[in-house]
C-alpha cells in the first residue's frame, strides 16, 4: 500500500485564504482541477502545492453544517474500498486496531482511517457496539463532534472514514501542560465547546456516556467529541447499563441505578475538574475507594482554584441527578462567561458574593 507524508505548509495556508469565500461546489471544482494539474507533476511538487489541507476540511465543515446526512465530499461512490486511499502515518492504536492518516485518491481529501479487526470484535463480543457507533456517529453533524464520512469493510477489518483532527488527543496535550493542567481561561473555553456539543447530542436523544480527555480531539483549538462506542440513542431517556471509565462514572451508574442524559453532565464536571487540576476529583489508588468517593460525592478543591470554577463544579457534581446544573445554565455560568466574553463586548464582572459560598 502506497503511503504519503502530509505536509501542512505555507502554500496550503495561502490556498485556504483563496477559498475563504468559496462555496462547496466551487471548492470541489477547485479540488478536481488541482488533482488533474498535480497528475503532471512529480511527487515533491504535489506535496508543496497540495490544495486540500486540514483548514479546508474545516471550511467544508462550516459550509455543510446544515446538511442532514454527511457524505464525504459529495463524490458519488457506491462502495468504498482500501485501494481508494493512500495511507500515511499511524495516528494511534487501540485494543481493536489502528488509526491511520489517509488521503482519498480522487479528491485528495485528508481523513483519519480507523481500521478495526473483525476477529478482535468477535472475541470481545462487541459487534453490536460497533454497529451502534456507526449508526449514531454517521448521522451527526456539529462542529464539536468528530464527523464520520463513511465506512466499508473487507474480510478482516472494518474501516471508518473519520474527520482528521491534527492536534490529536486532548489527554496527551493535557499531560504536556505545566502541572498537567490548563489555565482556567483555556479550560473554560473547552468546557463551553463541550457543553454546546452535548446540547446538540441530547437534542438528538443521544447520550455519549464516555466523556473523558482520551475521547476528545483538538483541531486548531476546536474540540471534537470522538469515540461513540458507549453512546446510545435513548428517546426514553432511561438506561441501566454500567459503562464508561471509572473515574468519570456518576453515582447512579456506580450504584447500578437507571441513568439518563445527566450522566454526561456529571462527566463534564469531572472533565472540568481534571482540566483545572490535572487529575479527576475522585481518583484513588483502588477501585473500591474510588467507587466509595463517587457514591459519597467526596472531593476537595485545591487552593489555587478560583471561586467561580468552584461554584460551577459544586453545582454539577451533585449526587441527585435532577439537581445538576443543566447545560444551558452551565453556558451562562459566570466562570464560562468570564473567560468567553462575546466578541466586541467588555466582560462584565460578577461580584463574588453572588456566587454560591457553600463550597468545600
């Protein structure tokens, strides 16, 4: 299988500026024209004049925000196959396979190709989980949700054609930060994006159920929710399966009770805490202790956390699921508003005495 190197260079940036005001059809025409032009050049010139870079993927994403069903580049295709792609460097490895950088040959469109072993799925008896993941993610279209453009399979593997997020996992980025935590301004921006994504998912009756830094990707500062393996379409809004990652489980999940979309709100609170402190709030050295702390909602705040973020966390990490702050009120919370002021508007300072003072 032929491979390629993806160079995000100045030439590509200049091409994106030219496409800034283009339409979807114009972009696709330019892509095709460029493809024909590149065929007469050697490989090095192709790399240096590559039209479709990561930022044009973002442009197409913006243009097609209103479409109901995602179709990769709207190029007519009855059935994808591996030979339609040039594979690049590995982007990551999981229990069931690898993710590769890839380029669709006809359009030069850059994607992430997730290659899943059928044998591993059979051994783990989770074929239904992959079917559900494809069914859900392929119908989603939001700037903060990783897009699935399509899928195909052969005798050994299932292949998911996914949006490429160049900056990779948020978990890896978090580990590189000073003290493994984000400044509150950046954390607030990321939580705002996550809340907007969850509002979208919940409006579609989808509960993600596995929000954590490892399942979030970064594309030039835009956070993308990925990995819908544990997600569920649940119009009844009542589920009982215990799933997700221990440190992010809600009390109702730990206790084996029914849960609903508020488990995602709980996980958002845990995520916020980890962004701001570098570790989950209920983390211990043993499973039993962690379970116990979650059930008791037993956690504390480091001294360096602001009063605003403490107030927000104290209203999200609540035992009774019906009492957790809803996503719209999270977006309107003073901590989020303070660090995400509307453009061309001076941030209004909310007096600290107006915030909840009953914070441990």
